[in-house]
């Protein structure tokens, strides 16, 4: 993403890093089905201005601290289950058609 952004002036790449970091962290990843920002903070900002005050349009911002913690814990559990499902599916797809080989003592492998 950085390479695409620095086409015109390569010397200003460090000024673009915060914008690229923000864009990367709010994109939904295929493995988790959530953005990294949502996994950590519980909401996905539309613009960087949403980070200044907490967004009031989200329902969970009105809750007390215990309810927020429970919401984040549930979200982390959901993300973990999604990752486990995806890893298991990739493992099954990778092992299709494989023949199990059992080695005996004395075989030269």
C-alpha cells in the first residue's frame, strides 16, 4: 500500500505512514471477519476524526465499564472461533488426497 502512495514524491513516505496504518487497521480481514481496530477497541471508525472522542452513535458506548469489557471479551472469543474454523478448513483442504505414510523402525528416510 505504501508503494502505491509514494509514486509522486518518494521523500515524503514517513508523512503517509499514519494514514496507511489507519487504512490497514480498519479493513476487514478474511481470517477474523473483523478489522484489527474493531477487535481491539470494539468499533470500526469511518475516519480518523472518529478517534478523537468515542463515537456516540455506537450502542455500547453508553454502557458501563463492565458491560464494555464483556462486549470486548465476547468479540475476542468470536474472532478466536472464526480463526480456528478457518485454520481447520485450510488444514482439511491442504490434506485432501494425501496418503498417510507410516514409517517403521529401520526404514531409511
